[in-house]
C-alpha cells in the first residue's frame, strides 16, 4: 500500500495528534482525537455571541453549550471508530487506532459513546425545550455519518452538516428560537458545512487509493485527487462568501450604533483572515505533494475557527460597550 504521492506508508503509523499515557481517560481522549474539538467548537460559540443580541447568555448557558457540543462530538467520533474498526485495521494509516490495536475494547468504546450520547441529551434538556426536542435528530445525523462512506461519495458534506449544526445549536441554546431574518443563521451553518466538507475532502486525499481498492466511497477515490482538490477549493470559496453574507446581515445589530465602526471592522477582519488562512491551506496541498497535509489539516483549520470566533467575540463585546443592547 502506498500513499497517493507514491511514498510508502509505514505499517502501523499513528495518525493525527495524541496524548501520552496509558490510562483509560488518555486512551478515550486519543480514541476521539480530543484536540480536534477545537475545529468546530468555536463556531458553536459564534452562535452564542450572535444570540446575545437577542438574549444575554449566562455562564450556565455557556457551560451547557460546551458540554453539549463536546459530548455530541465524542459520540459521533467514537461511533465512527466503532463502525470503521475493521476498515481501520486494514488501512496502514489507521491500523494503530485504539480499537484495531487493542488499546480499547469494543465494549469500552460502546459504553463511552452511550454515556456521551446521554450527556448530550441531558445538556440539551438543561438548555431549553427546543434544544431537547431537536437533540435526537442532531444525534442521529451525527451518528449516521459513520455509514455514509458505504453508499455515497458525498459523505464529506454529511459530516459538514453535522458540524454545521454547531452554530445553530449555540444560537438556539440561548434564544430558543430561529434567527430573524431566518436566512443568515442558515448561511452561517452553510459556511461551517462547506468549510468542514472541504477540509474533510483534503484529509481523504491520503486514503484515495485505499478507499477505491476496498469499495469505500469518497470524493477523491471517485473523481481523483486533482479534481477533489478543485472541489475543496470551490467549497472553501463558498465558505468565505457565506461568512461575508452573515456579516452583511448584521446579526449583532451593529448598524444601529454609529460608534460601532471598530466592532464592524472586526467582523470583516474575521472574514478576511479566514479567507487568507484557507488560501494558505490550499497552497500547502497539491495533487503531487501531500506531505504537508497534516499541517494543513490540524493546524490551519484549528486556527481558522479560533480566529473567526475571536473576532466575533471582540465585536460582540465592543458592541455592548458602545450601547448595542440585547433585544
């Protein structure tokens, strides 16, 4: 088995970022790649920031949002590892994941996923009735992703929508209702969906040959590495367009405050920085050279979400400082 670049992939190589140690907690954290929570969690908090224009969140609200997102992500990632354990064992890149190498049993993994699924429902219940009512649907979508590579090349977008729920969930957790106007919250969700789908396509480049040989569906295995990179670029262009549209919609109500110029500028800075970082990410990944893929995937995407959230948080706090009040 070789990587798409033709370079040998060492058997048993460990993928991604891991914690050192052998305790059960460390093994569970590595099982779901806990550091990757940083990818979409900031967008859940972006939803909370925008919701503050309707109702100011309490520390309790923010705490349960953090619990809900972390629990849902754990459940989704853990379930994916359980469903894919046989495939992971055959893939040299993933053979050293916790279940294939025996660091966790299927029973341990299943119990952890069940506990975190229950915790997600509890967190939704603690937030408001709408979140509780929607929580089984959200959980079913996140868990259902694990089967999509068996039947569709568009599993990347399924995953994207799973993470695209994050800002919607953050907003609904505080307001208990959809945004007004309705379209901008959908645009924010679409931004996260296309961003996630794009970087998941890039991550899947390294398994294009394996997926094709093992009857698994992914965009790179279906249309080839160069074309898949082009699709990822289109998706990430759409990400920037959607983020810009959200800023134009002015969910914080900054247009009503003449002194909020700097706050508005911060939002546009967030869009500009996200665009620049996405551009840099794509400069790191080429069809004939995937050696920098880990840097593009792990580093850039974590930075993108954190940078955009930081700008939104700054704009939110500045808006409050110049007299923009909750509705």
